[in-house]
C-alpha cells in the first residue's frame, strides 16, 4: 500500500496506453490519475479516476479499505478523468455520501444518470468536514480548469488536495523533470485561467501546506516554494526565463534557413537561451509551452494562399486563447510575389495584451539575399539588447 501520511493513502493509477490526453496532447510517458483515501474514524475517498483505469483503481481502493466501507466521496472536479466511476462507487458502497459544491452538483446530471439527492453533502467556501483526527476544509477554485473546481485542505497532516493545480503529464513510475511536463500541462490545459489560479494561490498562501496532492503527477512534499513560485510566475503570465523562442514554418527550406541563421546570430550575441522549433514537426503543445517560457518570440512564416501557413495560424490561435501577453515578438516573413505573412502576424500579435511587435522585420523574397542577412543582423541586435 502506498502511504502519503500515516492514514492517507494513494490509490491512483498510471495510464501508459492513452495516446492523447483530452484527445489532443501527446503523452510520451503516460499520465497518472491520482486518487486518495483518508482512513480515519470516518473514511473519505478523495476523487476517482478515468474509466480506463477503473479496474486497477477499485483494486487499489479495496486493498486500502479492506472490509471497511467509505463514508464520503469528495469530488473536487467533475472532468471525466477524475469522476468516471461515480455510478459504480454508489452501487458498491450504498451508504456513501457524495461531498462537493453546488456548482458541481448542478453539472453532475450532464455526465451521470444517477440519483444522488439523498446522499449529497453540499459544501461551500470555508466549510469543514471532520473525519475524526483529520479535518477537511473546502476552498472553491472556480476555473482552475473548470467552473466547479474546488480544492481541499486537510489541516492535521497539512495536505492540499489541489485538483488539477500542480498537475503534470507523465506516469508516476517515470523519472523525468517535473517542470518540463508540468509547464506543458499548465499552459495548454490551465493556461487561459491565470487570474483564477492567482486567486487560488492567494487563498493557499494563508494555509500551512506541507504536502500537495494533485490529481495528476507526483505528490509534492519538499521544496514547495519552488513549485508554488513557478505557479506564481506562470499564472501571472510573466516569462520564466530570459531567452528567444523561434517558431517557424517553412515550405522549401528558405524560411527555415532564415530562422536558423537568426538563432546563430542570437547565440553569437550571447542571448541567454535560444530555442527553435519547426511548427509542422514539433509537438504544438511544447511550442506553446516554449512561447510562454521565454520573454521573446520570433515567428517566421511564408505567405500561403494570401495568408499564413495553417500551422502558424494554429500556433498564433493557441497563443491568443491561452492569453499570451507581456512579451516581445519579432517577425520574419517570406513571399514570392505578394508577401502578406508579416502584416497578418503583426496584426494578430498587436491585438494581444502588452505584446510589443518589433519594427525590425525581415522580408524574404523566396530565398535569402544579402539584404536579408543585413535585416537578420538588425533583428538579432534588437532582440539581444
Ligand atoms: Fe485532470 Fe481538468 O481534469
């Protein structure tokens, strides 16, 4: 059995067979659906798992419960990767009471055809539930992914059950850097909701938290200031690192050549970090992550059908909906007969909050010429100031 503390158990499941999380994000190392059980005078199950992981979850659960019956099921988030087993839980544990907030109970019939009227316990901000030695305190966290989300603070062991917050891609038996896959998870899944995350961080700052138990990824019990600090940076849309991310799309290699030439110039000029990606070949979610990670971005794209390459349009669309802001953007365009890409990309970035689009644009007419090398040098100088 997997203890978090003396009476708190991990009963979650690793999933290494899912191809795309939320139907869109690649999972090179799988994902974990985390769930916990508090074995006190009263027994509480903290969230469930995806239906794909049901069998293993029920096995984990019954190993911890033994012949005991759970008293409460706390649901902090209704998204199906955490709630899929509700009907079976009710069937298996007929006396269990379901604890959550009004908003979640309002949405619940959209997902489940179960009557829980006589077993629901509605909690709101500041409410508590005693399990005996352990005391659960409920903190509403609307839009820390979905509108019904709440987190739960257990004040005896000082655990924050943080829902999707502090979550990460990757199964728990995989050794990998936390920040890399937590950042990709954050910006692509929660990134739009920086303000609600900030609100939750303010509430969390008032709590003495020793352990964070998220719904995905590892339990965090050391160096919590590091993780909370990253969430502070990410949710306030501040760059995490100084550096330039060059995102390019190229039809015949000429725009790619310009992007790589710029990368070389920036490195030679001592820019702290230069990252470069071919948008058509790299994981889009990783590209979104890098755009948010660094303080400067360069987009390089040919004109295509009188507009821009679809993959670049997709990239900029993602940035827009994830509230990309507070950054400097440089532009490289290519066009053989009527270059439009620069204008189109500029308009879209200028519509974003506190984004400065540099005037030092590079315009390639099909392939790089002497004047383009000069323009690249000027752009590199501006970006490395
Ligand atoms: Fe992991 Fe928003 O669900």
